[in-house]
């Protein structure tokens, strides 16, 4: 075998070492160059080197890495875990709200970061102010995204019977007016108390300013 026949295998061997390929890969590619010979003898070596570079570049991007051990062989590192918040909205179980008081139901929805709507339906007196139905309904394993709107249907109590006579109708009106008057009086009483406290605060403030001026 003349010197030209050794040129390609030698070139392939040097290229493998420079590219950092493993010993097994270098021997195999050098043997391939010796068998093929000619201009195409180094082609497998160039392909292997390019593939090695691509693997290294992919590892730098976090998809996978190739680390060399002491013997020169390569091993793949595990793919990095993706944080849950990067995947999509958080999921929560559909809460079971039936039978709860409205305030209790709203507290539960708030803890789960869920929105809500409220509608009232006629019900028995016992179920007044409680959750009669909800949408979506709870089910084993049912999940929804945080921020999902839950529709609540609350008991409004029984339908009040209409007065049968004119006298009863008048009594109902008087009762309603009396309730309204009491509510207005209560509100004005509270307003009077606040005005009295405000007046006392103003008097104390003026007295303090006068004392500071004299001092």
C-alpha cells in the first residue's frame, strides 16, 4: 500500500480526535476511510463530526446534553423539568357547594381562585339563602381552570301568597310602609350620631389650634 492510501485514514483519525469523538467512533471511522479510500473515504467521518456538533448544540439549548466521562464515551443528561406554571393555567377540583350558605360558598370559591355569578330561585323556607344548584356540577375527578366562573342558584324562600281581600292588601301595604319607615328612621339615627361625633371633633380641633396659637 503506497503513502496515498494512508492519507485518508490518517486524515479521518486526526479529524476524529480534534472533534472529540469517542475512541470507538474514531477507530470505526478510520477503518471506514481505509476500506473506502479515494475522495469519498473521509465522508463518514465528516458526517459523524457534524452530527456530534448538532448534538452538542442541542444540549446547550436545554433539550439534552452530552457529557464525556474519563474514557471518552458520551452519556445523555436528563431533560430539564418544565415548571408547571409554564405549561398552562392551574387546575382545581370542582367544589361541592350544594346546601352551603351563600357566604360559605363564596369563601370556598375565593380560596380556589374561582369567579361566580348568583341567581335566586324560589325554595322552601329551610333552603332560603342556601345553594340549591351549581354549574359546573361537582363530579369525581372533575377539574377546572383557576378563574373559571361558577354559577350559583340560591334559595329565595317560598312564594308569598297574594292577599285575598282588599283589607288584607291594605294591611300588607301598611306593613311594608312601616318597615320602610323603620329602616329610614334607623338610618337617620345613625346619621345624627355621626354628625354629633363630627361636631365634637371639630370643636376639639379648634380648641387645640387656639391653644397652640396662645402658646
